C-alpha cells in the first residue's frame, strides 16, 4: 500500500525535477556523512547528517511552496480563461479568433480559425468543427488582393483597429449587412461581427420615406416655407421660390420669414392687437398658433424685385411653416 502511495505522490508528481533532485541528493548526503564520520568521528558525522537533513527539509519546503504558488497562478489563469470563454460564447455577436498563415517570405496569405463562438456558427451556417483549423478563404470566399482581406492584413501589420460596415455578397453568410470590429491579437486577429441587416433595412425605409416626403414637399402646387421657432427660414419648395423670386440658397438658414413681409403692415397689426406686451413681427404672424389655433389670414408679400403681392397665409399649429 505504501509503495503505491509513494508512486502516485512522488513518481507521478507533475514537477518531476523535484523528486529527481531529492533522490539524487540521498546518496550524496550518505557519502558526505560517511566521509565526515571517518575523519572526525561518529559525533561529528551525526551532526553533519542532522545538518544535511535540515538543509534538505528547507529545500523541500521551499520547493513545495514554489509549487503551491504555481498552482495558484495556474488556477487564476484557468479561471480567467473560463470567464473569457463564457463571455465570448454568450456574446450576442459573432466572435472569432484568427491566426495568420504566412508564406516563406513572411507575407500573410490567409487566416486560420482558432476560436469561434455559437453566433459565428449561426452566421456562417457551419459548426465549430467545420471552422476551427480551417482557412478563412474556405469559409468566406474573399479577394486577397484588396477589400476586407487587405484591411485585416493592415490591422496585423500596424496594430490599428478596424471598425467598418460591409454589404454581404456571400450566399452562405446569414446576413445582408455586417459590422466588423477587428483588433490585433498576437500574430492574428480577434473579430466581432455584428449582423446589422435589420438596422440597414430600417435606415433604407426611412431614407425612402424622406425622399418621398421631400418629393411631395417640392412638387406641391402651392408655396410652402418652413421656419424654426425663432422665425428663421429652414426650408422652402419650388413654388415658394417662384412666388418670392428668391432661391433657397438666398434664404434658407440666412433670412427670417418677416423679410418677405411689409414691416408697416406687421407694426399696424401689432398695434391693433389686444396684447399688453410688445410683439415682434414673427410673433404677430404666429399669434394664433401660440394659443393652439390654425392661423390663417391675408398679408402682403414683398417679392425680391420689390413688387407687392397679396397672399393668404396659413400656419398650422403643429409646425412652424406657412403656405399660400
């Protein structure tokens, strides 16, 4: 029983140099003790043997303490690795690690999969066994003379991270748009790939809506001018340009709406009002809007050439715009 215990604890010990050194010191200690006994007598030999035993105990304790520290370090590294794997495997994005594959001259000719999480499997439609150890060009056919491959090589060579969006043309990738975040990791890369197909589709629908709204605004058969809350003109359609004689470049973001009105007419309207506070020209135009009403009345428009044109001005309560 003792023999099997010693074999399990000593011969199978993970640090073989510890028990090998211990066994090697036994005959040396015996020889030195015998030599001391012959030259100095039994008493001195016993003292020497005890001293050597003490030194050996100290060395053994020191070795065990070092091994204990290494066990703690290994345990900490294993825990950190476990947390890392748990984080990347529960990540909502595809995450994978690639190592560089170089030719004899040291040039990067491809990348090899070293790690891939569950969402990488979902996005590529391949299991980890079909990814790990395989080349990137096998999984995602890419052009090695430019595009994403060239940018990834630049990340490895310069250390500068990459964060870009790309349309997907490969049929085997379950996305139409992806965002790549690429950082250097040793002689390779760590990539986070986000599926932004839905966000891009929403953006495209919004852009189409804006384009449609702009088309309706510009092609309306009546003049439309929009302002901010201070009365500064922010937009005008084609009919408003024709009516006022001003181009959008002349007025938008530069001129107030009151510039198109007769100052004396605005002042007379303000004087005839019931308000006890002094109103400026734009306040006079939007007096009804301030109380939540639809403001609509006749005014005189001053065109760019100085001619005067009567208009029917309508200002809805929800917006700061006027139509004629």
